[in-house]
C-alpha cells in the first residue's frame, strides 16, 4: 500500500471511531427498564422502550403503566424531556411531573413487530 492510500485509510478510520467519550453521555440502561416515579416518590410506571430519531437523539419513552406483572399494562408515549434523572439518598432514579392516573388515561400504544413500530391502540 502506498503512503497516500495509508493516510486516507487512517483518516477514514479516525472519522468512524472515538478516541474519548462525550462527558455528558449516559447509557441507555440509565433509562431502559427503569422505574419512573411521580413527585411524591410513588411508582407510576416503567420505561419499556426508548425511541430514537434518525439523527440518534432520544425523542420519547414508552412507559408501561398499570397492570400487575405485565397483565393489564398499558404503554404510553412521553416526551424525553418529561422524564428527569434525580438523586436522593445517593440513589439515582427517574421522575415525571405526572401521576399514575394521568398516564393510565393517556392514549395507549402497542408494538407492531411486523413493522417494528409503535402504533396507537384502537379504541
């Protein structure tokens, strides 16, 4: 391989990998399958999915509410910025300015595995 081809390969490779991680980055596991609480520290649901746009930005969470052990549960969509990460007693958890009844009364969605998209429930 000549020097020009080697330089081009190195430049291309360097554009595809990071040498360090963004300081404000968090993992998806900081959200996915985590409980969500209201302002009174009552559990109101659980993050069931994280919706990402084509640019890689998180746009919404699917929050499972109601039911018992998954039976009767309903999935609702909430904006990413409606869920805040907070720390109390050295424990980090997710909080929303909503209550369980508000989420239960919201439009529900179901995951359509054939289209790999969330679709509104028929009412």
